[in-house]
C-alpha cells in the first residue's frame, strides 16, 4: 500500500479561486499542496479531539468507579489535561 492516497474532491469555483490565489504564498507545489495541508491538519486535529474525548470518558468512568482501585493517571499520563474545569 502506498504511503499516501489520492483523493478527488469537487470544489466550488470560489474555493478553487481562493486556493489558487493563496497557493503561491504557501508552497511551490501550488493549490493542491495547500488543499492537502489543510485537510491533513484538519484530520490530525480531528484524531486528537477524538482521542481526548475517549480519554476523558475513560477517566470519568474510572473516577466514578473508585472501587476498581485504578488511578486514571496510571493509564493516561497527563490526566489533568482531560479533566473538565
């Protein structure tokens, strides 16, 4: 399997124009590289958000069930980052 995959998407004329205008300030590869970077940053952010939500649910569960005797910090280093304030 290739390290990367190709994805074709339809863009509105306005989106295509904005990408084309912004691309020269971004990268020599042009609008497609800019679009790829935007999508990859979004995907990484989404993955991180899903992990944080999952960890927060797990931490909450462990805290709600102290009889398990497990400290959430044993499973999730930096557990304080997941606590709601």
